C-alpha cells in the first residue's frame, strides 16, 4: 500500500493533521479507509501501532475453549438478523475486511485496497495465499459471486441498506440475472486477485461496509447455505450444531491459511437467565461468555478467578414504531413519544453506569461525524399538547414488544412505561424469549430492538431509515433524509459531513420513527485461564487468537 502515500486525499488529510484541524484518531480512520496501511497511518499520526492479535505462549496452544453463547438458527449468513449466529459463522467464513478494536479497518481476505480521488473507483486486491478448506484457491470470482448475492434483493440482506445507493440502479431490473446493478461493470473482475468496484456515486465507507457482519465470503459451491461441513476460509469448521443447545467448531490446522491456537471451540446455549450463566462460570461448565448481562459482571467482579471485559460502544436499542399503524402514523405522536421520556433517568436506572444517554437520532457523540444539538429534554406539557393535536386528548394505549435478554432492555422498557404514564401514554409490555422476539421484531407495531455498533454516524441510519431497505422495519420514508445520507456517504471531509448529519439528526428528532434512550457498553466475563481475548465492540469473537492455560 506504499503506492497510496501520495494519494491526493491522504495528502490533504496529512496537511489538516499538521495544521491541527484533524485529530490523530480521525486521521487514522480516514487515511486507512483510503487504503493507507495501518502501520504507516499510525506512524504518520505519531502513534504507536495497535496490536492486531495477542501473542500466545507455545505452552498454551491447543486444547478446548468452552463459551456460553445463544445458539440461534443459521439459515443464510448473508441474511442474518442477529449477532450470536454471525459469531458462529465468522469462525468458518470470513469478511474481506476487519474493523478492529481501535476502529481502524484493516484487510482480512484482502491484502490491500485503493480508491480514486473522486471516491468512485475502489480497487480490492485479494491475498493470494488464501485457500478454502477444500484446498481451492480463493479468487476474485468468489468475491464477485458473494457481492452480487448480497446485493440481490431476493437474498434479503441488510447489506442493501449500506451498499445499494452506490452499486444498484434506482429501480428493479426485470431482465437482470441477479441484482439490478447500476452499470454492467459496477463489480468488475480485473484479474484473479483484483476486483474493482465502479460506483454510481462517491462513497467513503466501502471498507467498513465490507466488514458488516452479513458480508462473509461463502463458497459459491454451497449456494449460500451454511451448516455442518460448510466450506470456508476461516480457522474453524462446524462439526456439530443444535439450535438452542450447542455447537462445536474444530480448528482446520493445515487446511486454513488462518491458524488457530485452539484445537476446538465448544459453544453452549445457557438461555436467558443471568443466574444460569453465572453458575456455569463458577462451576467451570464454561470458560467464559460471548457477552453477559450487567448483573453477571457485577456479581463476579470480585471473584479472583475471572476477568471482567468492558467496551464502550455505539451499540444501542431503539423503540421502533411502524409508521403505517395508528397512532404512529402521525408525526406528532412520534415526537410526543420522544418528549415524554427522560433518557438520563432511563440510562441511569437500566444501564447502571454501563452506558450514556442518547438523543433520539441514532448518531453517537463517539461518532466522528456527530453534530451537537441543543438538548431535546423531557417536556410533558408539549407531549400532551402534541397528542391532543393529533386527536388523542385522553392519551393513547400502546403495547411494547421486547425480549427478556439482556435484562437491561426490560429494565429500560419498564422505566419508559412509568414515564409514559405521566404523559397519558398507557403502555403494556409483551416480553418474549429472544428466539421468539427475533421472529417478529420487524412485524409488531412497536418493538424495543437492540442494534450493534457502527463506526460512522450515517451507517445505522442507512440500515434503519433509508427508504425501502430490508432492515427498515418501521416503513419510514423521507426523501430529504435519503438525500442527506447519500451526500454524507460521499463526503470525506468530517466538518462537511457533520453539517449534513446535523440536518439528519434534527429531522430525526422531529419526524423520525424511533425513540432512542441510551448508548451502551458491552460486557462479558472470562476465566483468567483464557488468554488472548479482547471484547470487540460488536461482540464478534476472534477465536483463532484465544487459548486456554492449563
């Protein structure tokens, strides 16, 4: 990637860094997105490069690691709606890129990438040493098959929310065999290890989009199916699997380019009860958890056998309203639903110090393109006035669907119900086991839905409120927000992008289909015998890096 040191956009970033107009962390994220090698970017920023993996002692190699994790159905990895299932898939099938603990995106199955100054031509260079478990070489044909499948509306992948604006045409193509690409050469094979994306419009976040958890590379010969014996490029193969019970993955020593320290990863479904998870840890039934309830971390914080891992994130949960179902079809009701709440109090009660209040617009203060707005605050009088103006002078009755785990979600909903009562919003709660909830989260009129973190402020908006995308479960559509998001995605300059997102954030507070009380930290517990573990903001596991001390 040395060829990109003199990229004009990187040169501009370096000048802004030198002038103090850009922070070192912001420079890192932007320069690496443009294709600059992370080591070079760290050096230019005057920072010590972050480690990409923990060093493991030879004495700790091999053995079995057992973790507690929900074992959910895995039908089509490209169309997954939940992270635990993706966590299983990612040990077998891998993405082209990896966004690390430092929010810097690095090559995974790629060796590098480069982008034209107008952000419309992206060259993806594949590693030439990667093979599938079957022994076949991983090539550009595999990448193109996967990208076309991810972009095909028939697949139902949430990747559409991120990628359709710059790779697909506006309307369907009846004569197309697969996705309606905006141009026949939108996804171009240059040679066996070089794919070029020719974009319809500029896009700054292509490498981060390639890391989106549905965007793993599947073997085309498997036809999009995943299960026992599925072919992959990753360090493990799935050898046993039962929904709600457990899964076993065996290291592919000698069959994968990516070596694993472990011989076997065993996953056990412990259900939603925090007490069961804590008991499994203490009894050594499991060595750790992929993620845990805050109460488990608090209960084991003083136990010398365990280490608590905590990561602040841009993960959140949203109260999502279907805008074609009364009373949520009225923007005044939706704004009243926001004004009737105190996010500070909800965050304090539900997250117990493991999160910060949100502002109902899906852009976090931790995002580099966040724009600070005047506090929205709680205003019960205005909430009641809006409800009356919408034809509900006596208030409304609503039903909130939520899942029983993690427990903070139910605590948050209960706090919301108490606050809503003061505004004349009478709310009932429908609590479901997580597997049942994920079957209906996008169908019920009002649901409290958790969302994994995204590194840039426009990405969650693109997934959830862009018109017509698979994860826009509310049916919300606003041409102005669509236009602003597309402009933000094409804007490299953070100040200019911040100005665009300020308009989106304001409009979301006014007419948006969501109530957002909190941003949260993710937490888990691991035995101190587990070496090499770090908690990723997404909670995705990097099991190849882990080992278990005797």
